[in-house]
């Protein structure tokens, strides 16, 4: 019996050492990818270019309902963490280990902004690590409201719309400030899977996603269940009637 336990301890120790070696190697590769990215394009320059983009919309011109919806569905602890969310990462790691692949990233809004500013959508562990280093830099350079503003001005909403202004105008023919609560909830849900949740192409999926957004807002105490239910009814009509504006 002692020999068996000894063999188990040796096996576990070996697996742990191998895991640490792999993790160390991926971290080094991620660090190198990060350094190459910020040396080629310093973060100050990248942020300035993002703010100078056409149709960039300041946070003050966005409905608070839309901003609340984005935080609720994308990163509910956004205002509490320093760029990464250990709770989300732990949950994502468990899912990834079970799947044997990088299927869930546990990315915060800051990490998603870092990815959009510097990296591709390719799912690789070293890219995720590089993204974390950039996210930490962003958190040092910008406050939370600035990060949220940059994020909604640099995400894809489907149908060729790459910021909240173009999405609001393209889907609803409105400036972002004029979006209703139901419209805001629909738009907040699109970046998760823009093609799938396009309200004109897939109205049923769009409403399902909108319901998810509203449920998250209820869970985060931003809405009551009764308020959310009323908005779902309105959103169903919006999803069936929406025509992209050209």
C-alpha cells in the first residue's frame, strides 16, 4: 500500500511540474507577444487613434440603460476588478479543461478592449496572456468610464457596424442618445455573437439574447423582473420590424 501511495505522489508531482513548465512557457510567449505589440504601437498612440475614429461617441451621449446593460451582460464586476476577474477566469478554466480547448475566455471588458485594439480573434492561450498584460496597462492609463467608452466604440455589432453610433443608426435610425431601453438591451447583447444575434437576420435569436441581457440586469439589481418582462414584449416587436438603415 505504501508503494502505491508513493507512486501516486510521484505521478502527481510529475504532472504538477509538467503543468508549471507548460504554464511558464505560455506565459513567456504571451509576454513576448505583448511586448512586440506595444513596442510596435505604443498604447498612448493606439488609444488616441481610437478616440479620433469617425463617429466616436462620448460616454455622456450614451443612455445609462445601455451602459448598465453592457456591464451586466459582459462584466458585472467591471467596476471592482483591476483588469482581470479571477472569478470569471476560474469558471472559464473549468469549462476549458472539461472541453479540452479554449472555448470560454472569462474576459473582462478591459481584456476585450485590449484584444480589439491589438490582437486577432484567434483563440490561443498565449494571445489570452498577452491580452492580460495589455489590460493591466489600460487600467493604469484610463479610469473605468474611459475604458467603457473606448470599448463600446470599438466592438462589432454585426452588419458592418463597428461602434455603438453606427449600430444605433444602422439598426434603428437613431443617434445613440435616443435609444430606448429595449433597443439598448438588444444592442448590448449583439457583440457576443454579432452574426447570430443580428435582429434583422435572426429576430428570434436576437430576442433570446435580449432576454439574457435583461435577466443579467435583474440578477445585478439593475431592473425588477416586472420591468424586464415589459421590455421583452417591446423587443419582440422591434426585432421583427427592424430594417437596417442605409
